[in-house]
């Protein structure tokens, strides 16, 4: 499929980004790269993207990714806000800010900011990059917002930041959305004073899992290790309830208590486990929103699972880690363009009137899976291109035959 101009179905998405790119040439590069990203059946490497765009050599695309006079993170931020407005956030609505990191193993030795990392999936050390990611969740729609490439000490120099500090800076950079309450969700690694203090300064509430080696003080002032205290407290004070989980309903044993967590302060702690699980698998969820009950706290933290789904979509379908470039600028631009491609599918997958209808803004939207959204977009682009080619033929009978042949060829391809 050869596209000479921005497809009509995507012009509403790309048009607001024209003024951020400065020149018409960079705007053509942007929409062509992202559309090629979505049309390419293989991993979005420079060689494959350049071939899809009809360029002579991949250096043209490498030149575009390496330019520092346009900001891919700014493009992603602008489009995230536009998608959020389409979902009609209103006063009192809840927006979830999801924070997590992903590890990308790379075989190259000359890439910028490579380091030795522990890969939880492979259960071994790998050489690669660590990317701190922030995404928004509103009305069941996940919107990638920021990607930050972590720099190890030996290559960062004075610019070195811990991953926890990067997460705290992302919380501080969260744009103000009038009337919307923000809940920040993260795992046990980011449960630290830097992140929780950043949430408190912005007036956000946070939810996290507490590691078993945490120290806490109970309501009676006793100092305990969470690993030693949780099982006994859940036995004595727990109750059996039926909770809605990400994969349906499940019976759980839960107990909640007001405690003081070491280095964090006063929190509401909720212990939970399945009736058949051993006591050592007891999950401890903590939050500074102390007025909520145990059920509400567990339901809120359950939303963090969506960032794992986002990672699976970005890495598996869209090729988040498929870059083959050396410079930091090109790597960062690749990460954000991958997020922009995900936003294109969300933009195209949102119902024409569902998100902007007169229904309540708290109604959860149910988008098709990413693979179905990708197939739908490809079919729309194919039909649009067929229509453009058929219009160039004068005779009606020839147009009908040409349209039929093109559709049969597209289906066979």
C-alpha cells in the first residue's frame, strides 16, 4: 500500500501536531513513520519502516529520529490530553496514574546507557535498558503518557537519577485536570518517601503493595515486621468476602487496619489472600486514602494490572523494544513513537459517539482488543486507498470492476 498523503481517517489525530513539528517535512515524516509502524507486519526496525515508507535507505528515517528540534515526548503528552478530553472527564471523576518500569534486553554493545539488569521474566541478568513508564487509566481506556530512559551512574554523570526519583518527577509533571481526582498506582519498589511525598505535594492519593520486609507500628504502638504480623492478624480479624477481580469474581479473605509504615507515615493497610493459598502469599496493599474500606482499596489497586496489559501490547504487538539505534535521542524518540502508535489505535477504536455522548462520564468504555483495533485500522486504510484509486477512472463499469479487483487483491494479500 502506497500512501502519498495523510489518510483521512487519521487527519483529525495528526493535524494538531503540525504546529509542534515546525516544518511540513517533519510533519510528513511523522505521520508516514507512525502509519508505516501500524501497517508493517514485522517488527518496526529502521530497515522495515524505511522499506514500508518507500525511502531509498534507512538513514533517512535515522536522521529524522535523531533530530533534536522536535520533542516526541511533547507529542505524546498533547495527544494523551486530547484523548482524555474525548472521554469527557468531569468533576469528581477518578483518573488513575499508573507507574511501572520495563526491561528491554539488547544484544548490541555500543548503545547508549546499557546496563546489567535483572529480568524477572527470564529470571536471569541481561544487558539492556530500563524504561520508566507512566500511563493514564480513565473509564477503562489506557493512554500511554511518558517514557523515561533510565541512565546508569557510569554514563549519566551529573544527570543521574534513581528510578524512584524519575517516578516522583513524573508525578510532579502530571498536568492539572480541573475537578478530576488522581490516584497513583505503583508496586512495592516505588513505595518510598520520594514518590509518596510527590503525591502528597500534588494532592494525589496513592495505592501500593508493601513488601514483606517492611516495618510498621500497629494501633497499639507495637513495632512489627510485616512478614511476621500479617498472617496472624488476617487469621484473627479476617473475613471472607466475594470480590470482583480482573478475571471475574473470587472469594477472598481480607482484613484492614490503620497502621504507621516505616518512612511513609499513617496508612490504611489491607491484607488479602485466597482461601486455598498458603498464608505466606498474603498480599498487603497500603494507601494514604484512609477513609476507604478494604473492598474499595483492593478494587482500586486492581486497576494497576492495566499497565501490565499495556506493556504486553507495546512490546508484543507494536515493538517497543525493537529499536536498532545507538544514540539516546533516537531510542527515546522510538519509545514515544511506539506510544503514539498505540494512541492512534485508541483514537480510531473509540466509538464515534460513545465517548462524547450524553451518558454519564463514569460509564466504563469497552474497547476491542488491540489486535482487533489494528486489523480494523488496516482495513479502513485499505478501503480508503481503494476508493481513491477507483475515483480516477471515468467509466462507471470500469470503476466497479477495478474496485472489485482491488478488494480481491487486498483480501488475498
